[in-house]
């Protein structure tokens, strides 16, 4: 999605356009909007197909996040794994001990 142009819906929600080409050359390509919204319900202005695609992306994101393949927002500690979480907690505890002295 890096090369996609970000658009803004009149509601203020940003989205990307996805063009789905048909195998039938006579049929026009289908243009769907992928909204950047993490809500589980269908948005008022969203078609059923757009909602299903957005939910699919959300489910893939959740699977990756739960497996630890999503980087922490700070980017400082790398990929979120159990080992990294333990390492960060040890660093925090060490800093607390140094402050308390």
C-alpha cells in the first residue's frame, strides 16, 4: 500500500482505492475503498464488499500482532516477542534500582 494515494472521505475517514480487475475483458474494473478504521461494525458509508475487505485486513493485522510480528510503536526494541518484553522489563527494573540506590 506504500504507492497508493491516500484519500479523505467527507466524514473525515482516510481511505485507499483498490481496483479489482475482472477476468472478463468486457466487464469494467471494480473500484473499492479501504477505509482506515478499526471498528468492527460496518461504516454507514461503506459498501458490504468494502467492509468485508477491511475486516480481512483487520484480521490479518490481529493475527500478526498476536504472533509478535508487528514492531513496537517506538521502534526502539524491535519486534514484540516474549523475550523482548522480558528484556524491557529487566531494563525498567534496573533503572528503578539505580534511582533508589
